[in-house]
C-alpha cells in the first residue's frame, strides 16, 4: 500500500519526495518487505525524509511498561534515527541503491556525535556478540561502513542547538544538509 501511495503521490500529485518513519509499527525498515518502497524512490530519484517514531510505550528499561519523563522523545528519537541509519547501512542498502536520497531528521540523531564509536568502534563488528555471527557484514560492504553513514542527508531541525548543528555539519557537510524540514 505504501508503494502504491508513493506512485500516486509522485505521479498524480507531483510530490517531490515522501516521508516515512524510522520503523513501521515496530518493524525495522531493512526487512525485505520494505525494499520496494526504497526501490521506487530510487527510481524517482527523489528523497525520502525519515522522521523518528518512538512513543512512551518504548520503555527506558525492560522492567518498566513505559518511558518516563519524556525520555522516549528527548533521547529516544535521536537513538531511533541512529538505529534506522545503522540498519540501512549494514543491510547493504547503499550498495544496492547507491544514489538513493535519504534525509534524516534532527541532523542524523546520534550518528554525528558518535562517529568514533560508529567508525573505528564498529571496525570489530561481531567481536562483542556471542549469539550472532556478524563476521561477514563489513567485508560484504563495498566501502568502509562510516562512508555510508555520510551518504545520508540531514536536516537542521535542532531546536536551536548550535553545538549539535555544527557537529552535524562537520559530519555530513553542507552539501548533504537541508534547512529544517
């Protein structure tokens, strides 16, 4: 249904892109069932703007039923954006669709601030995990994994945070940054 609506919006209504959320009813968007949506937008050569979605029902701790103090929004949205980006990178989306345009909200969430953990820190992907074999993930990518994170675009909706905006601009560059959203 999302692909059908994308075609209607793009062809019939003249849309210049679409908005999706970082997950679909709790499902990660790197699942094969969502590939047709990314394929369609790559064919249109138009951007996908990704907004984080995480509500209070995403608890801060496993022992709780919901997030407290609006932590789901303040810290959860940047985390959710980073998770979405990582799943897209490590699933090989940018190798499959190298020209796809994905705009991340709030300057890419946590990614620019954690580039050391994501770059050199993830160089040992699988070394900390005992119940999954991730040994082939990095070698299956055509480029160093941090390069893919810089292929995303980011918007400047940062609630006026100068430090966060500068960090995002340093990470993505001005050519990959769009004003607000």
